[in-house]
């Protein structure tokens, strides 16, 4: 399935958000969005993916 | 008597940003040396190396209150989504709400700010709005559910100090019970002290410390400055006069002419 992950085109086998995070090696404290809408951690396993989806995975970072 | 920030008593009036330090080690040392009780943080795309997790561990170890921001957001939708992600990642209801309206000055878009503040407050967030010194906007933010106001001193990162002390003083007078924080624009400890002398409850700064030649020493200087300014405010300073007023008594002066 072709998706866009953090702005980069990716070809992945995962069919839901939880599987995607595992496939792409994300762990720890991250938050996710799908097509610009927040996906809470508790819903990642039931949030299915489709071709062309835009996924963002963010983590704690320095800020002012 | 310090005010509480959504029920939280802060150990001191310095809120310190975590960006732009020469290294994570210097950032950590600046925090520990200054004793700042609040750290602002952000969310950015996580890379494969997991840089965010290392950063999170360091911030957790500092044991300070974490205030995530919505830096760089230009729309209500973007800011609200970012706030939800921040609440989950940082496990806090606090959000420093930034809605940027102007590219060069990074001036807040106060119209969108009020709208986003209402949405987030209704959703249980404790909003710290980065705003201008406009009193009417301040009123609208309070009506929207904010219990703290954070007017800018000057544009973010400019180091210009307090551009409009008249308006900041007016804001203090208009909202005597509301915790007020000067957020952004501080360049020198004297700027931070001036904000506290006006009666502000805290100062939030980042660049002035992070980009100083010696961030650790500057962090300590800022803490000294906010402490001095707060003490001065509590001590009820004298009014400025246009003309001299002799401090040494005239009575009893020897007649020598």
C-alpha cells in the first residue's frame, strides 16, 4: 500500500496505524494523525489505512 | 503572593524554553543551574533514530512542569490537532497556544487564537495563550476559558525587551487577578526584571539564554533578574519624578558660605 509518512512516500504492508508504527520502527512516546486528523493511541489498532493516506508521527522535541 | 497557574504553584517565575541550545548537555545544565520550574517543549516529526525519546527522557529527569506549544501553527484546525497530540505525548492538559498570523513578526493571529482557545478549553485543556497586549483580546480569551494570559514583550527571538510597557502596565491593571506572563522578546536580564517590576507573574524566554555565549550563566542571570524584579514589585517602588528631590536632609547643614 502506498502512503505518505511524515511527508515521504512509502510502500508499506501494514493495514492499520498500530501495525504501521511497528513496521516503521516507531516506539515510545509518539502521537499520530491520519489525513490531518488526530488518531489517539487507543484507536491505532482499529484505524485502517488506505492507499494515498497521509500519516504523521510526531515525538517530543525542543521548543520555545 | 504568587498566583497559581491552573492550580499549580510554581517554585519561581521563570519559564524556560528548550530549543536552540548548543547541546542537550548545556540545555540540561542551564535548567539545573537556573532552577526554572517550567520547560516549554514541542512536537515534531519523529525520525527513525528516535531522537524524541532521548529528549523526552532528559526532560522527564529534570522533574519540571512541561508546557507543550503549538509553535508554527497557522490555523485553528492545525493548532487544535497539535494540542491533542501534545496532550497524549506529554500527558498534560497544559498547552501553550500559538497561532501565528504574520510571517516576519510571528505576531499572533488573535482571532484564530480566541477560537482555538475556546475549543480547547471546552475540551478540558488548560490553555496558556500567546497573545498580544490588546485588552479586548485578553477579555475574549478569559471568556473563552483561559485562566492565564501571555502577552508578547517583543517578537519571538528578537531580544528587544518590552516594546510596549504602557500596554503591559495597562494589562496588569485591567486583569489584577489573572496570572500574566510576558512571553517572547526578552533579550537581557534587565528586560525580565522590568516585566516582573510591572507586576507580571512570570517570564517565559528561550533564545536569550540558548543563544547566549554562555547559556548556563545567562540562565542563572535570568533567574536572578526575575527574583529581583518580583521582590522590587512586592516592595512597592517609588514613583519616578521629573526633577531632583534631595535625599540628604537640609536641616542641620553647617553654614559655610
